[in-house]
């Protein structure tokens, strides 16, 4: 009877005790036998940029992030394994990563969960670990439209290690990582071209007042401005050209000129709504185009007022007022368009990237 109870007790411990001990095993801590802080090397490849929304400051990027660190606990004998590197991909990589120490890299300005994430991990015989994550996600970025359509944007990704303070683990990027990091020359966003990819170090203060390491990767892109010139400037120039008819054709009455200017003002308003719908941010974010259109309203109103004040019926061509009005009109027909052209060119040149 006693032997039966002992056998049942052994079976019970075998069925229940082993899983409980496995579940209660603590996760791995920082790598042992390495100098603190643990250096986590970061490499970044921007495979594609699929969407940029200037008004809300959001960009969708398809990226590949490579993390490299050394953990002596991952060492193995290459002679026994038959290779100096063991690669794992997909579900096998995710299962392996869940059981080892990882830096817990995060991108602070990432919005939501990534799409279609693919993982791969390689472990070398000397304990080096290389973790590669490839995914598409939305990021909150700063967008400056002050030079539209000649603008260049700097899309920043802020990498950090929220689980470890700076004295425990820190992000670094070496010359090798920079050579590996790049942005692909062809992007899905059709009106942009890639420029460069740069890194700079930063530091953030956590909720516990400790310093945390941060590495900012900045993706430089440039708008293809030549695709915007005809679509943006030709309608504006054509509308403002109404002022030339008003100033250079004095034979008609001011009420006829007023009808032309009023139609031009309505056309400018329609252009503003069309631009904002076709090129979001071109009007609402105070771009040179928006300034030119706003100045165009004022310019057309000044033209029609000067035309009305300097107009005199031909029935009294010899009057002193008529001679003075015609003299001022001859100067205004040159001065007003010239001033408008100079101011608009200055707004455009000021917005050109240096």
C-alpha cells in the first residue's frame, strides 16, 4: 500500500511539478561576462516609403532594423555544431528570441503595431547575436512645408531601449553599420526622391529620472518640384494676368474692369480649394503658394481701385485731371505688375533649399 502511494506521488510530481517550475523560471538578465553598458549596434535599411501625409505629420515606411550584441551565454563549439553560425527564420526565430535576452529595442515615434513583420536571428560561435526585423509601420514625423513645392523633408526614427538605463545598455552605430544602412533609390511615393540616411545620438530622461540611450536615424527625401511647376504656377499666373488687361486697356469703363477682377478673385478662391484637395498642405500650411495667392487677392483689389480712381471719360480729354490721371496710369501699368512679380519671385527664392 505504501509503495502504491509513493508511485502515485511520483507520477503527480512528474505531471504537475515540472511545468510549474518551468513556468516560474525567471527570464534572462543582462549578458554576463561583458563590460557594461552592453553595446547594441543598430543598422537601418529603408526599403520603401509608401505614404507621406504632410498635414497630419505621418509617414509609412517599410524598414529593416538590424541589432547586434554579444552574449557569452550563446557561445557554442563550432566543431560540434559543424558550423560557426546558426540561422533561424520566421516562427523558429521568434520562438528562439522569446527564450534569450534581447535589448527590447523600440521606436518611440512609431504609431500602432507593425504590418507583416518578418524576423530572423543568427547566433555565432563567439556569442555574437544578430537580430533582423523587417516590417512596415506608420511613424509620426515632423514636416515643414515652408518651401513647398521645393521642400526637403527629414523623417526621423527615434530608437531607444526603454527597459535599460544608459549605464546598463546603450545604442551605438559604427562605421560598418553606417555602410550597411541605406535608403533604397526607388520609392513607392512617386513625387519624392531619396537623399541620405544619417544618425545622431541623443539622450532621454525616463519616468524614474534615469538617463536612457537614444539613437535617431534621419531619412532625407526631396520633393520632385519639376512635376509641380506647371500644375501650380501656370493657373496662378494666368489668373493674375487679368490685371494686365485692366491696366493696359483704358478704353473700357471701370465697371467692366471690375467684372474681370471679380471673376479673377473667384478663380483664385477656386484655385485655393483645388490645390488643398490635390496637394494637401499646400494652402493650409502657409507655403509660398499660399502666400502668393493671398497676395494676389490684395493685388487685384489694388488694381481695380487704382483703375477706378484714375479713370476719366474721353469727353474731357484736355482737363488737367485727365492729363494727371493718364500720367499716373502709365506709371502704374508698369509699376504694379513689376512689384507683384518681384515679390512673388522673392517668396519662391526664399523657399528654395540651400
